[in-house]
C-alpha cells in the first residue's frame, strides 16, 4: 500500500480556478504471487515515486543444458 498527501501551498494574488489537488491519497495494488516483500525497491525523485518489484529467485526462468545420450 502506498499512501501520502498533498499540502496546499500558500498563494498570493487572485486564484480563479484551483488546478492542484490537496488532501490524502491511498493506492493499493495486488502483486504477483512470485514476488516477495524483500524484492521491492522504491525511489522518490522530483515528486515521482518509482516502485520496482522483483521476482523471487525460484520464479526466475533458467536454462539447463541437455546432453544427448548414446
């Protein structure tokens, strides 16, 4: 769950129409079953939140070499 809020900035002059949101928000997303809480990375840069969710080791595809028998 991601939650946060927008604060109203003090403004001077005449405001004809509000263009920014204010108040609290909450965002919930269902993660795939192969993801883990340990594999989550979040960064906040210039007001943009980026959340990366990595797959668990067991869920990653792997290659196995197959040798032909005689």
